[in-house]
C-alpha cells in the first residue's frame, strides 16, 4: 500500500498576481507555483493521497483531460516537491544540514582600542558614559585611563589560539590609540584578518602609509555625499577630511575600502546618492548602509540622539530606497540564507578598551558584561560566562510572536541591540521595525524564484 504524502506541519503561502509561493519555515524550503499547483498542495493536506490531487486536476480542467494525463501531471508535480524536500512520504523529516545549533566559538572580535572619540555623533552607541567610571575619570583629569599595549597583544595571542579569523579595530576612534598600527601589524602577524574602523578625520599622509601597511581593509564612516548633511551630524569640516583621507589611503595603495553610512532623518532622502557615490566615485569594495535605529542613552538630550533615530516609517523608507538602488543596478538575485539570530555572541563578540567582554559591540551595557579578557583570559570567559551563553542562545525561536512567523529564519528578528534599547529586552520583538523586516524577507523569497 502506498504511503501517504505528508505536508510540513507548518507551512505558509503568499500570493502575487497569479503566482503562489509556499514555504516550509522549519526546513527552510520554498517554491512557487500557479493556481493548479496550489490546489494540488491543498488537496494533499486533506488525506495525503495522490487520488485526491488527480481529482483536483480533472475538476479544474473541466474533465477535458484524461485520467492518465492528470496522473502524469500530478506525479511529475509531486516528484518535484519530494525532490526538494517540501513534501514527505510517510512522515515529516527535519533537514540535518541547517545550522540550528550555535557556533562553538565566535570568530570575529571587535576590539575597542579607545573609548574616546574626537567626534560627537548623536546616534553613536559609544557615548561619554562609556569612557570609564566617574572615579577613573576624576583620577585621570577627566579622561579614562589609557589601555596598556601588552594587554592588547596578549589578547591577540589568545584570539589567534582560539581560532578567531578577524579582528575589527574600533572605538570610540581607534586611531586615538597611539599603538593602533602596532597592534594591527601584530594581529596580521598572528594570522588574523585586520579591519580598521575609523571616522578617518585623523589620517595624515604618513599615517595613511602606516595604515595600508598594517591592515587588510579600512572601514570609513561616510553618512552622505552632501558635505552639509554629513557635517550636520558628524561636525563641521568632517566631510572634507574624510574625502581627503580616502584619497591619501588610495595614494598609499589601499585596495579594500569599506564605506559605512549611518542613515538618520537628516540623510534619509539622499541615501541613493550616497550609495552611488560610494560605489562609483569612491570605488568601494563594500558598502554598508545602516539605519540609525538604536535608542542610545542620552540623558537630558545632551547629544540630540532622539532626533536622529529613525522611526518605523523612516526605517521602512530607507529599506525601500536601498532596495530600489540595487534593483536598478543589477539583475542578479540571491536566495536568502538561513539565520536564526543576528550573530550576537556567536559570530562576533566585543572587547572594550579595559578588557571587558560583551556579546556585541552595541551592547556594552552592564547587563551584558561577560567578564574581563585582561584579567580572566578570553578562553575562560567564552567557556564560563552565563551572560555570553544566554546571548548566544537568543534565537528567534525564543522570541514570542516571532517564533511562529513564516519568514523568521530570514530576518532572524533583527538586531538584538535594537530590540533591547527600543523594547526593553533582548528577547523582545522589535514592533516598530518588524513590518520592514517582514516585507524585506518576503521580497527576498519572491526575488529568489522570479525569472
């Protein structure tokens, strides 16, 4: 006796015009079909019998096709779904090739060489409260104590031994640390890929040559093609300094330039111009556009952070503009990859300039302190920190409402830092940004089956 055909216990479908897209979220499998294909799938949901699917085809054709023709059509259609793993014979089987478990160790380290910064960008998560304790600042004439070089070098040794692949030198402003290039060269010597994150305003001709000789890629902050818009956020004259720094780096032989743009209400309307400028005029090897969506701590509105945070409508507008830019420039599509969390504590972790370890560079908050690399050792903290363990298991499956969403393993419920600052908890659904995440994920599905 033929075994019944089994549909996924959880499946969903979307419709666009006369096409239907079915997805099995658990096994991360989807396909598109026409109305007849939809009716066949729905017929199998009743008893899982081939005969029911045949009847649907015959009825839909007005009995104008033979039973043999209907059987051939249904058999071909069902074999296709069996081959991709959407339907199953007898019982539903979970795929074994999906990364449902978390990584054994993080592989990318954000290393804060300094918490100080020469700029005061209002949206930045690294504000003055990160410059060390009040007691430390008073003891050092208002400045946090300078980190010791040997601590950083010892940390690089530990990261290399643990299999880390990349170190991102950041801050504050990383170049405020006079030993930044020495640390970078040491990290390269230890086999790590070195990425320097900088606002670029401190780069001189001599320093540009040192940077190119010491790092693999430079990530430069540039928020707008317009000098007025960029300077309105980052400070007067900074746009000119950034472009000059990029020119100096190119002249020194820099091959990999990464442009980082943080989009605020001030720069929202010109994001497409920034993208074109970064790719075409700057010849960037990579461009990252991020919406200013963190609700950063800003007591008494000292920095004006609230005015530079995107609301839900603005965030959606940024997503639409970015998608439109790339749609106009390329015809290629890429299937979305499986993600069950944003990477917090898994792919990445972050080390403050005093050695404190956090699961993410945007979660340097007391609630997320995992331990201290300089005092306890990186390996010990990774293996024993309960905070880090909990962060690493902060998957979309643990977020109420998100854990039943059909596209949860595409958007992964977004950034946990944004959820923490906007909703008050790491395991909270980001209500304001969720509609944008959902729309983006559904579009990625449709784009992957179009053409």
